[in-house]
C-alpha cells in the first residue's frame, strides 16, 4: 500500500511539472509575441518617420525647382533654348507643364455698390470663376474687387472678357495684369471669395474712407522712372516692412529719397502719416508712392491728398504733388525687364512668393543651365558680369537670415516672428538644423523690426498698437471738434455777431482758448501710468492728440527709492504747443489713467530746462 501511494504521489508531481512547463511555455510564447509586436510597431514608426522626412525633402526640392523656374513673364525675354512662343497650342491645357496664367487686378467703384449690386457681384465672380476652373483669392467689397487668380491661358482671358460685360460696365477699363507660362505648382488649390469691408485693410471703411476721386496722379512706369531722378522728391514704400527688406527702389544719386514707414500691416499707415516726423519728411516735397500691384496706393494717396485739403498743419507742409505708380512694381518690371532702379526681389502674395526683374531671372537660369551642360574650358560658357553700377546684379541679395545673418531673400516655410507674427526670413540651412534638432529656432530669433524696436513679447506689440490707435482716434476726435468750432465761428461772423474774421480761427490756433498771458512753455504732468509711460509713448501722445512737440522731459522720482511715481515736468516747443497740450491732453485717458496737464512756470531758482533732460 505504501509503495502504491508513493507511486501515485510521484505521478501527481510529474503531472504538475508537465502542467507548469506547459504554462511556462505558453507564457514565454506570449511574451515573445508581445516583444515581436512591439518591435514591429517600432519598425513601422521608424519607416513612417523616414517616409515623412523623405516626403518633406521631396516637397522642398520640388518647391526649390519651381521657384527656380522663371516666375514671371520673363519668357518673352529668354535667350536661345529658353525662348518659347506666347502659347503652345500643340499641348492640351491639362497636359502642359507651364500653361498656368496668373491674373492680378483690382478695381474700385464709385459710388460704392448697394447691397443688391454687391450680392450680385459676389455671386457673379464666384459662379463664373467656377465655370472657368479658376483658383485663387477674391476680395469682394462694396467699393470693388481685388483678385489674385490662376487658371489656364484661355480660361483666364475668357473670364476677364466676361467680367468686362458685368452690370453697368464697371470693369470695362480695368487693367488686368497677366503672367503666362507658370509651372503647375504655382497654381492655387481652390477658389475663395471673401466678403470684406475694404479691398485693402487700412481701417478706413465706411464714412472714414477718403474718396477714391482724391487719389494721386497715376504715372506709367516710364514717367515714374523719370520722376525718381528728380530733386525735392520722396518715395513712400506703401508695402509692409518685411516686403521691403528683400527688395525696393533705389533712386539715383541726387534724386528722390526713399522712405520706408516700417509697417507690419496696412492699418498702421494712417497713424504713420499723422506723426510729426513724417510731416517733416514730406515738407516742400513732391510725393511718390508705390506698392506691388497698385491697389494699396489708391487709398494711401487719397488719404494724403484729403489731409492736404482739410487739415491746416498738412496744408502748411506745401507738398508739391502726390503721384503713384500705375500697375505697381509688377507693371514696372514689364517695362524695365532689366530692373531699372529696382534692387532685390519683389515680394508677392501668390505662389511665386518673390521674383526678380524678368531679364535677370532668365539670365541667371540661362547661365546656370549653360554652366551645367558646357565643359568649364569651353568658350561658350557665359562670362560673369562685374558691373559696379548695376543695382540689379544677380548676386545682390538685400535680405539676411534672421537666425545666422547669411544673405537671403526667400521666405520659406510657415514660421512667423514669435513677437509680432510677420513672416520670418530664414535660410534653408537654418530650417534644416531646426528640423533635425541640431539648432532649434527659438523665440529669441525675431524679425529685424522687432530687434530694432526692442520688442520682447506679443503683449508689448498689442499694447503699443492699442495706444497708437487710441491716440489716433483721440486726434481725429479733436480735429473734428476743431472743425466744428471753425464752422460755428464762420456762422457767427456771417451773422455779424463776431468781430473776428474766420481766418483768425484756423485749426492750428484753436487751442489759444487756454489762457496763458505769461507765455509759459513748461507743463506739469500728473497721474501717468508708471509701468507703461516712457519717453517715446509720451512724445507720441503729445504729437498725435495735440499736434505739439516736447523738447525736454524731467521725470519726478521718489527721493528715497529713486522710483518714478507718475509725475513729470515737460518743456514744449512753443507757447502754442503748451496751450494745445493743456486743452486736449488734460483729462485724456492714456493707458487706463486720466492724465492731468497744467501750465507750470519755472520758479527761477533752478536751471530750466535742464540740459540733461533733452529728448
């Protein structure tokens, strides 16, 4: 019995071992399978990453190739093998590689459309655009159209013909700027029509908009080119600063003076035009304006001419005329394919991104093609031009990479300035280093304008923009009040109730209602915002709202801590400036606080104004 029991026990132990071994085998198989699955997932992820990187590289290479293709009507200036006919009928529209046509145009209508006509125009351009398979952007407002479109050679022209017949013939004289033979990659993917208040967002919609009848004199490229060589002339680049960085006009010596308002967006132009330093630049000058296609100059020139007729301080500038470039830089390039007075590249808001004058683009492409296909010792290799007087040399790059300061003039990628949001000018190598992680593009890499102005955060930009807009509105409000006062005085004079003449109550002397018999020019300021009040903001406040200048600022500080406590003495440029400041600034809300301003005569014990407080 004992032996039998022992045998049974041994059998049970043996079975348990077998079961345990089987369980271990199952566990090991499951673990192995899990490990294999994890490894497979890792490999799949690696392959996906490789595929994405390769796709990104391929896309970048395609973009680079497309950008190197002549991106304008330069083909009409091409040499030898690069020359093509205006239209190749042997290829079908869908099969031709370079059969895309770019259309740029704008048209203001005066008087503006009513709601019914506006809706009719919006539906018409959308419907006909889809019928002709056009793509791009349409800005549709009651004041007209502003469009950038792409399509086939024939469809673009057919659409333009149909638009000329719209409604009452508002577009019968519209100048359509066409660029043919573009590669298919430069075609917009979709057609989008936007309902907007303004064709160009100047913040001057509705009753604030200057009449389009007040625009400057439109000069054709040849006449504008001649004007740039004249003395006592200034040229205002109405484009944004990041556009001007990579290319702009360079007038000849002893010719016009170029002015860059250094704007980030068009809404800053009316504010810039009101600044005293701007008015000094325009005094006794004839004013030229230019932009990419001409549309931004329409409202800009109309605004200046309106001020010349309605505002006394602008009247006194004695501006000798306002002119604008018909068709913009785009048309100038067609008349001056070698570039004329242009230097660098022209920034565009289409798939070309930026382009040089057409002849220079073609020469660069031709020389590169010849150097690749011709042996180095061959006589057919084109010689490099070394003309010191040539402003449009292919090697003359205007811009610089914001990361490494390498000469660069091509906006690529979607990166924007981390503080103000304008496009970033970053070279190819810095982009590749950022993607690979070798050298990341941090927040310290900002646009040239933010570096010049010492902008450190988005909040700083927003607060400054809000202040400038507030000051601008306050000045507009005060100007309206002054105009109303003059109208009242005119009425009183006409009724025989006033002994003064209307001429004695001009806008510039309206502030003399403040009593100042001692001709005091020193002011005491109180209740200033401690954190946000600086020399520049205070000077902007005085110049924008009261049209007066400051020569000295003495900040009042606590004698123990040395900290500014919100008060200051300032010296104005004249007695009239001091009176205007008291009338229009006292009680004005600046940075959330009502500023107190009053005349304060120097006591004679101290030297006033202090020499170390000059601005």
